[in-house]
C-alpha cells in the first residue's frame, strides 16, 4: 500500500446512504453508487465486511465478474486494499461491516480466507438477504448480530463436528433468553454467560431451533404481550413496554408481521370470545409464523427448567 492510498474507517464506503442500522458490533447500510467509475480510487478498508449487490454490474478484486443474473456477495477481510466499483458507475448495495474488535474476536476462532472472496453458496446468500431484510424491517439488534455472525462463520474452512443432540449449554442459553427476553442482550453477553464462542452460539442455535436467539426473544415478548392484552385496562403502549418492546410502533409492527393482525384486533377478538387465545396457538389456519414460534417455545420447554 503506498502513502497515497485512501484509508477507509470502519463502516465507511463510497456511495450515498439510503438506509442504515448499527449495533454494538456491526454497521449495516444500503447505499447508492452514482457518478463515473473513475471516481472510486484505490482504498484500504480497516474492517471485515460483506457487500451484497442489489443493482448494477460490480467489479471486484475477488475475481472475474459473475454471470448476469447471479447474486453478487463478496467478503473482504480486514486490511483489504482494492478499487471495487460498478462498471458503469451506477449501482446499489448493502454493506455489512463488523467493528474491528468484534471481527477480531470472531475471526480468531475461524479459519477464514485472507483475501477477497465471492460467496456463492445459497445458504450464504440467503443469510445476506435475511440481514438486508432484517435491516429494512428494523429487526432487533440481537437478530442482526446473530445473522452476521452466522454469515461470518460460514467462511470457516474447517469441517464442523455437529452433535445430533443439543449441548447442555444450549439449554442454558434458552433459559437465559426465556427469563431475560425483555432486556437488550447482545450475542457476546449470551455467549459469555454460557461459556461458548459467539459464532458457535449463532450456528448451533439455528441448527437445533431453526431461528436466531433474537427471533426467540421476540417470540417471548409476543407471548408475554398476548397475556397482557387480556387486561383491557392497559394501553397498547403499556403492553409494549411491559413486553420488552422499545415502543408501541415496534410492538404493533412485530405483532402484525408475526400474527397477521394488529394488537387491537387481537384484543377485540379476545373480547368477543375468551377462547381466542388458545385457538390462536393451535388452529392450523393461523399464520405460519405463529406455528413456528409455538414450536420454538415447545423446544425451549424441553430444557432443564421444565425437567426439574
């Protein structure tokens, strides 16, 4: 790297920002690239990051351009020097950047590539698209962090020995989420509490429960809200806060996305028929999301809390 190479700070990229989300360990942004390709000069990134192209013809140091129609997902390790750009100047992309300390801790446990790489596996691209969607839907920080760690963990070259039965620490993680669902926990806090690496936690949690820790915590908040909605003396704002949501807006959006009706509609339904709550949990006509959440709850209740 010569003295004139531009050094990019963590989370810094070319292009105007259209959407951004940040947590304690990651920065995610959707950006629009405009102008001539020559406007992008050679530069060095301090952070490990992923680029998910959502429009335009992308030129990357990872190798030859992919065929038209292929999903372009690129990993760049810390210290990457390149001049990645859009061939005709215009395009759009999601940038998923890990803070240096968080990336260093995660990468220390992985055998990850030391140069730019196209990620072509469908599950890697699926994770990147889920991160983009979660960012757009204002998902909780825990879900975003876990998805990013899963994507980072997918870079590991070493074969993984996966146990068929859930390890004991996973039950401890579930109990922690079950008890402290209303707190703004981080992956690092959960991993430290149960004594495992954060990437291993993210990967193992999904393997055995089909969701992220953040999605399970959201289910617990929704489960709590269903009970609180039975008391019509509580406002929806009060129910939201007591269930662990940041505010009524986030609560209402999550409730409607997962259950297919608003909190107010649900409360009215319960008022007309007291059995609505139990029917909602078992009726095959309810939204698929709720059946999945119910399955996660059943899995959690096989842990030591309920076997003692």
